[in-house]
C-alpha cells in the first residue's frame, strides 16, 4: 500500500478548517533535502487543495501534526502557537533514567545549521534562545523509562537536545548521544496530545495520537498508560 493510500488511516481529526495527522516516524512534515514525498504533499493529495503547515515535528519522530485548510484558520492557529496558548504533550523513551522523577528543564539552545542540531547551554550564548520543558517519568520497563513531556517553548530539536543535556538521550537518537540507532532510523519520541481552540467555534479541541504499536517497545508502554 502506498503512502497516498495510507494517509486516510493516519487522520485523527478533520473538518472544514483543519486536518490532524498521526505522522509515522520517517516521514518529513515538509519537503527536505532527501526529496521524499512529505506529509504536506500527502495531505494536499488527500484534500485536493493546498494546506498550511501549522507546526512541525522532527522527521524521525512520530505523532500529531496539524494543518489548516485555509489562510484564516492558519493565522488563528499560528497566533495560538505564538502566544503559547496551545498545549502539547510528548512521550519519550530513554534508557538512562533522569536524576529526578519530575522536573522543569531550562537551557539556552544554540542552533547549528551545519549538521542540523541544537546545543544546550546552561547560560545564554550568542544567538541562543531560551528553552523550557517539564518532564515526568510515568512508566518503566526492565531497560527503559517512559517520560511525559510538556513543552513551554518550541525550539529546534528542543526535547532531544534538553534530554541529552541531562544524560538521558532518546532511544535511537544517535545525533544526541544515544549509543545505537533504531533499524528504521526512527527515534522513540511521539507527539502524543495537543489542545487548542477551534478557529471558528472557539471550542477547546483535545486530540490524542495513538502510539505506533507496531513497535514492540511502544506497544509495551501503550498498555501501561
């Protein structure tokens, strides 16, 4: 089955204003250097018209991605993101358990275009941006720990960089210090939940992206939460 045929199975919410997709790991949200068909391309094929990218998640991560079907909805949701009124929760699987079961992390992230990574610093450096997130260890297996993460800012590779900075890189994320990559080049980071106000009705919309349970480790934790 092609990705074009799969796209209908990935939809978790849609109406005249919006469409939300549970993105599989490995699919880029927008076209990138590898020139594979992007999620935006696939959504436009499905919708039969252009759509607007509201936010992004990293190519090797999975989870919920929002698209707007018109400029007005895009502007309204963009403003919610800008004013940090949209709530986002992620799940991450790490091998090294953080020192504290729950904490708020604050770093200054320095983006490096060459190499496409962000370096976390404890104090501000030139061109760095402040990054904050809160995490909580919510489950564990024999070898791994499941973290629930709430973003307070939205920086480039923020979760990956900040967890690496405290010695808890995400499983499979060799770019940020995990020792071995996953076979499919995914990382165990999932954009799990997103809450926002509908651009027309103003009602609160709460979306949950099911975990990719074809992966045995995600399946294990899916049964624990």
